[in-house]
C-alpha cells in the first residue's frame, strides 16, 4: 500500500537531463496536504530519529517564496509515495511510533534518480542505514538521496560514488545541474524494498518534501493557466 495522494498525475516540467534525450520527469503527482503514512509500507526504510523534539522543522510559511521552475522531480518511474515525512509505526514490526525525516518514493530497481536542484555534491557515502547516498547543497537547501545502487570509493582526487553497470560516477565537489542523473534506485542500506529516500533541509532545518512537491505541482498548474 502507499501514502494517499490528493492531486492527479499528469503534468510535465520541461528540460532534459545531461545524460539522456528523455524529458526530465515532472511532478508526477502531488502528495495531499495531510499525508497519511502506511503502517507497513512495501518500500521504505528505518531512517528515523527517536526524539523528534531534537529536529528543527520549518513550516511552509517559514520558507522563501519560489516559482520552483529550476527544479526537477527526483526519480523516474514513480510507483507510489510509500512513507511520508513525520510520525509512523516502525516498518519492521512492532507498534513503536518513530519520526521519519524524509519522503520515501517507491520505483522499480534501476530507475534513474535525478538531481532536484542545481548544486554542489557535498558528500557521498555508502553506510549501513542510508546506503549508497549523495548530499547536494543548493544555496540554503540541502538534499539527501539514499538507497541508490553502486558504492563509494576514493582516489587521489577524492571520494566518489560509482555505479559500474552504467559507468556513472558522482564526485564530491562536482557541480550537478537540475535534472542530471546521479544514480539509480536500489536497495542499499536498511530498506524493505527498492525506493528513493529523499530528505530536504533549508538553512539546516528539516522540511517536509511533500510540501515542496505540492508547491512544484501548483507552480506547474499556474504556468498552464492562460
């Protein structure tokens, strides 16, 4: 089962990736204003915190206005929003309430992950929780992408993620344009199924990615209005 959606699928954001002639996927669907997490989602993870009081969260009214025209939907072949930002029961069983600080986006294994906003790769990693991951800094925004295929390595030029099957490398310090391919959906780290775990921060504070996707969707609809 998936998180319920409040708006229809269908819109397309222009622009093309650097590595493909296919259009960058748009906001395929926008989560509703009140996302209801599924107690046992099919594709999710354990990227949570025990004490959400320690997390500084920003509400939509505290974020800067933006037309979001420079942004790109972060994953191809979206199947469902499988776990929302906020409180939920543990996906691995039990009735413990925990705080999930990102948005899980289920997609077939091997689907491309795209950079949401032009920025600099600040960190690559392949730990046991987030799996093979990339952190991108875009001004005051920081986006983290988890559970991708491949692994992290290093050479005399620094650290990088590599997906050998497709010959893709992403290096720390690299500038990534919006829509650029940065990896593929996998099952690295702690996960119950293939998906992208996407986390956003603004000025060091966590932001519900569902709010950003809704704003992107609304911006697209406004562009369609004559």
